[in-house]
C-alpha cells in the first residue's frame, strides 16, 4: 500500500514549509527513516525522513515551492507496488479530500459528528475485543495516516467494526475542539518569554515546562493531542528556546519564581492550572507547587529532577560541551532507549537553539545551579510528600539520565501515582508519545 | 490384401524416388533406436513412444505429399515428422526440451509439430488428431488448390468418438482427407482382437460411405499404392477415404513398458518381415541398388542422426521465464 | 466508421457483426448446428430454415451461401475440433456451441487442442477461432441448457473469454473476437437476445480486455457479469432512492481481465459487491474477489460480498429458477447490509 509523505508540523506554530531540496528522485528506493526531502520552516531547515520503505513514486511539491502543513508532498509506493498515474492522482485526491474535510470541521465549537450516507446506524459499541481492534483495512490505513488511535474510535460497521467514516469522524472530533494555536511572546519582568497557547478556552488548563537544554519544542508530539481536550500553554523558560537569555539567577528557585510571574502575566484564567514538567522542568513545577499549592490543580512529573541525588554525569558533560552536531548527537542519544530516535532533524533543531546568542551561557548557568559537581542539588521529596493534589510521576523504565527509581517518591504523596513506560529512556513524551499522551490525558481528566 | 510390387503406380517409381523412400525409412528406424537408447540412459525427460517397425506407413503415405499438404499425428509421431520433412536437429532438440527444438522446448516428444511444413503436430490425446485433420481438410476445400489432409491414427483411436464424428463430417462435406489407420495390433496393452468390435478397421468405412481398404503395412509398395489412390481421389474433390495398414511396433507402447502382453515369438515373427529389409531385398532383386549402396545410405543416415544429437545436446535450455510466453498471440 | 446511432436487439447486433466480418474477410466461415438449418432440403439451398435455434444467424446464408455457412451434424467434438484444425491451417472459423452446457462433449478439442497448440508448438502456430455459445437461465430450459460456466473457460490458459451485456457491446466485442488471432469464447446470454439498445452503424471494434463503467457512483462498486449488469442497474435505481450511489463495472472480458478499472473503482468507493449468475465455487466472482483482496486490501472498508447463483444445477420450475438467478432485490439487500 502506498504512503503519502506530508508536510510535517514542527511545533504548533508552523503553518507552511518550503521544499528546499528533494534528496531522492522519483523511481528511487527509500527506506523508512531515511531522509527524503529538506524542508525550511520559519524556524529552521530540517530533513524529513521517509515514513515508510518503498519507492518514491511521485513528487507533488517540487523544489522551491511552499506548501501548508499537512499537505501531501510525495507518494511513496510500497516495494513492488505499481501505481498508474491515475491511481497516484486518486490517492492524492483522496488525501486532499480528507484533509479538506478535517480543516472544514476544525473551526466548529464542540464536537462535530459526521453522519455517513445511508440508512439507520446500529448502536455505537466499542470495537475492541480481547485486545484486537475490529477495523476495516481502509480504516486502519486512514487511522495511520491521520494519527488516530483506533482504540479510541467507536465503530458503526457490522459487529461494531470501525470503518473509514468512523475514523474520519474521530479525526474531526479531535481537531474540532482544538481551534487555532497561538504563538506569543509574554513579557515577564522585561524578559520576553516565548510560548504557545492552544485548545478550547473553557477546558482545563495545563502548562508544559521543558527541561535542561530543551525548549517548548520538546512537546511537539504531545500538544496536538492535548489541545483537543485541554487549554494548554507551553513556554520556553528564561534562558532557553526563543525566550530572552539574560545573565541572571537560573536556579530552580529562581525559575519557579519566574514561572509564577509568567502565569500572572498570562492572565487570571491561569490562576489555577495543572503542570507537566520534564526533567529540570519537573523540579521547577514541583518547587512552584510547594510554594503555591492553591495554584496547582494536578502535577505531572516526567523523569523529573529533584527526587534524588543521582544524575548521569556524562550527560551533564555533554550538555556542557561546545554545541557541535557530534556532541549534541551524543548527548541526545543518552536521552533515549532506542538510539534511532535521534534523527538528524532533531540534532539540527537543538543545535540551532544552542547556538543562539546567550544560549550556551544560560545553559551552563542553569546546569551549574541545579547539577554542579555532577549531582542534583535540589531535593524536593519532602515537598512532594506534602502535596495533597493528585500527582503523577511518569518515567521511562530505561532512563539513563535520572534513575527510574526516583519515580517512587511520588508514592509518598497523599494522592500520588507512578507510571513506568517500558522500552523508554529519559523522554517518554517523545519516545512513547502515544502511550504518554493517553496516560497523562487520562490522569489530568479524571473527575 | 495385396502385395503390389508390380502394380502400375509402383512401376512408375524411379531409382531416386525409391532410394529416397529407403533413406526415409532408415532415418526413422535409426532415429527411434537412438531415442530408445538415450531414453534408457536417462537423457530424455517425460515419455517417448517409438515408431520402429511401422516406417513403411509413414513413408509410403507421405511420399505423395508436399509441404502444402497437412498431416496430423499422434503420440507415436516421430516417424510422421521425419516423413513429412521436419528437421532432425529440431526434433532431437525438442525431445531434450531445448530452445532450439521444433517447439522451442514447450511441447516435447508428444507435441512435436512443424506447421509450416503442414505437420499439425503429434498429439497426446488418442483420437485428438482426427477432427483437426478434418478441419484441415475443410481449409483445403475452401482454399480450392488441391491440398490434402492425411490423418494418422491407431487402432485404439478407431474406437474414439472423434473417429466416427470425423469420418462422418468428412463424408457429408466431401472433404479431401485420407484417414490412415495404423493398426499395430495393440492399443497400449490391449490387443485389437479384444478392443474392436469388427475385425478390420476398414470395415467401418462402409458405415461412413467412403472407400476403405486394408493393406499390408509392412510392404512399402502396398502402402504407397493405396495411399496414392486415396490421395489422388481427394485431390480430385471426390472426398475422403480410409486406409488401414496392418503393421507392428517393435518397442513398447512407451519406453519403460515391460511389454509383458506380447510374446517373443510374435515379435520375432514380425521382425522377420521387417519392412526395411523387404525393401532392401526388393531393390537388390530388381537390380536397382546393391547392398553396398544401401549400406552407404545407412552410414549417411547414421551421420545425420549423430549430428542431430550432437547439435541438440550442445544447444541451450530455454530460460525459465520462457514458460510465460506464447500462450496467446496478444494479451489483451 | 461508426456514425449514426439506432436501436437493435442484442441478437440483431450479433448478426450484424457476423455479416460485417464475413464481408470483410473471406476466411471467416460459420459452423454449427442449424446455424442455417434445412441443409439439402429443397427450397433451402440459399435460404435458412432456422438461422440458429433462436434465430441469431438468420439471413446470413442468403448472402454468404452454404459454402461459408455450414450446418453441422450433432457432433460437437467433430465440428468444434474441425474448427480448431481449420483455424490452425488458415481459416478464421466462427463455430457455434449451441448451449455452453454441451461443452463437456467437446471439451478436449477446446482446452487440450485449441487452447494449447500455440504454446505447445513454441509459438509457431495459432488458433484464430471464435466459439459462440449461449448461456443463462430464465427461459425454463432447465439443468442442461441454462448454465454459465465461463469460469471454467476463463481458468484455461490459451482461451480468451468475452461476455457482452448490451447490444452495442455485443457487436463491437464480436468483431474484436473475430479479428483476434487467439481462441476466443463468446458468451451470449440467451435472455438478452431481445434486449434493445443503441448500436452504432457500420464497422467498429471494442477492444478485448477493457471493462466498461455502466453507471458511475461513489458509495459502492458492483462488478456485474453478463445479464447481471442489467440486474445491477435495476438495483442501483432502487438504491438511489435511499441515497446510495452505486458504481457498476462491467468487465466485458474475463480473460484478459481489466484489473485496473475494477481496482480504481474500489479505490474510489471502498466497497465491493460482485454479481455473477454462475455457481459460486471457483467462479469468476471468487477470482475478482481475490484480486481485490490482494491489490485493493487497504481500500476495503467492508468485506467483499458475492451475489451469485446457489451451488446447484439450474432448476426447472419458475419460482425455483427465479430463486436461482440473482435478483435486483437480493443485490439491494446485500448493498444495504454493507452500507449499514
């Protein structure tokens, strides 16, 4: 079966991309994960990897042309699959049709339910039995293309089988509530702070806080899913991402204060919010929760700092080293259980950030404040144990940076939960993004 | 039954013609004996059915035919191929399944054909050639230039429905077809005295209102004469005939046949009436060609058979993908 | 060149194709039982008593004479085999096997001789023969005169199978079959002989191996064979009232099969029903279903459904025969089941 290569969405803000260069010609074989095309967005130029192995059958957007996020860039035929020009055109037509439908529905408030043509529908029953989802081949393919989780789709076909219409409806419902995402800059005591806002304004509020050496881009695989159900904000902390990088105090305490002022600046609707913090961002969130417990609805700590003394020294060394692609690749490799997660585009993205003016200095300052001497300075276990609101520690089982054992500290809280994800390193929100999204969304959504 | 050594038709045969017929018979005999040896040595895939002993029928009939005339044959078809002029090298190559074979290796012994020489194929279905020859007769009649179709079939086929249907059709449409029954006394392992409800196949001709004669198939002159009459009749537009040639195959139904159903005495008795030896004697007695001259012919034939085998053994097999070609003229 | 349009029946269209091709090529001859009828009867020297049992070849002997229109005795193996032999030696015969159910009597000549001689002779021979034969139930002709069985012929390498559903298709496809150099079996549904339709005048050819979209639609693809095209069209009208848009694909030729048109249609509608009057086991319907399951797997939103005759011979009594033949109602029910 053929696969459509679409214009990626790097972060919520990206709207269009420019095709800089095709790295493969029509007729050439491609391997899944192999770079196929170079795309330039407003932020960066990156390579896009082939989503599937096969042969590059057709290039839809040539070099030098722009296309919106999600638009079809090329058709990759499966190995041995022969597609006539008519079939290629049909594939592209259908792909555009699906995306057009989704876009049309996306502006509506509330969930839009599409009724397929035909007579009466059978009662909507879940299509999962014994772990295997009942879905037609076409529905499976569509679900893959649209990143719809079949387990969450209700099927209306024979015996509750999920059909294409069901998948389309689920995709629309997921998108419909999302609304537009907003990229903005908030001034926090003179520090220009870059952030993204998305999701229905009347939904639960969630703030995402990245870790050492990261930025709001770390949440790229999560925000679309959350934006369907939550009003979210992801920020670049002071000294990171596209926010200002003044020479200042970058300790956890200072960053927690920064967070408080940032939320004040966002507006009264952010007075009380849930927090999701990764790594050092988890420590920041935890510290904030300890100081302002009335402002924190629920807390999610993702492979968080602050729950023990151990931290991987080599990772810290690599973070501190000169931001060359080799160093960054080596650093990033330690973040994942599966080294193939470190794609060229990720390395390039990180390098671009680390080489901005002041970025390297701010990074070193932050690292030294929290982890100078190769150990964690901040022990927030007592703070955690004293929290009454629901707390979830979610951790990668194979975390090579901060040991998974630290997650157990969450059990000391009155309403503490621990979730360990297998086959996963320090960044479960990237490496096991679907499972992460499901688990965290379910945790945040509980009544 | 008549031996027609002195009949007018035979008298008209000159030495060249007689030597040609002798050479053809010897070619068939040596070809079959060589095939039998090579088959026993495991060189030939599939089945072979040897014609040795019956040479006089093929040669006696085909001597009257040109490339413009048609013949159909059966599973014991090597003799007809040779008598109709199919190339020896192509024949051996076909037995070995080589690309240079008459059928590009796609048919094998039972399906050797050369349509351009009017040889419409050996046939693996007993009785299969009868309607085909009748159809060739229909073409001949439509084309109106005096072509003839000859159908060689065995005593076994004489009972098949296709025999009866074909003779009837040829009769009602007066087609130029000569049906030549090679009665070698056995249909596989079953003797004709059991399997046939009449004594001679030629008796059945009356049922289809056409001339039917029985001749000594071991006598080249008898075959030649009867065939000549029937073929001339057909060319004149007077319709079909049936000729039954009583003959004998020296080897089994197929190579590998234990031939338990025939006695050694019977085989020896037929060998003593060998058609080639008879012709030799006749040519010597009439002073047409002495033994030495005929021995020389034998040697030349041996050379050509050897050459054909050398050629065929060296020839390449077809590529496996060739299995996919030649099903249709075009598809779609 | 086809210019004007007028109405002909399916039978008349076939007659016209034969006439045009016989004028065009003197090597084309017709053979079969009673294709003229009355052979050697006084008064029928140049006239036909029947012109075919259902009159399809009526009048041809008047123009072409009894040297080119040959009545045969009832000896299928003999005259079908003779047609093979004639085709292999330079004629272009069109032989009629009156009812397809008789193929057992001459099957060797068709499948072991005619279909295989080109291949077995290494491509050095050809059999440009057309076998016309009647198929189809509905006339009360019972078990030995009502079958379809084109699947058996389609199965054999070396045979091409053509099954027209309209008069215009019948004329163009028969012309193509006669001009084709391979063995083509041309299946005429006897229940369609009276069907009228627009048929272009003059000479035209519809290429073998090209399907036809008889009705465009978007919700479901129905592949229908022979008279089932007409049944499917009736079903589509009924379904349109329910807002279901049916696309009907008529393969017209089963061997070679126009896979692309069928697969493109399934890629468009994502649902496939096949309607086939033949018995269901090892049929054209299962063949096409396997094709879609293989090459359109990820396009399918619902299982492939086959609407066929049952696994029985054709019954005689009218209510039984009507039960046997796939009806528009049965097609509608199957589609509705898939559409939910």
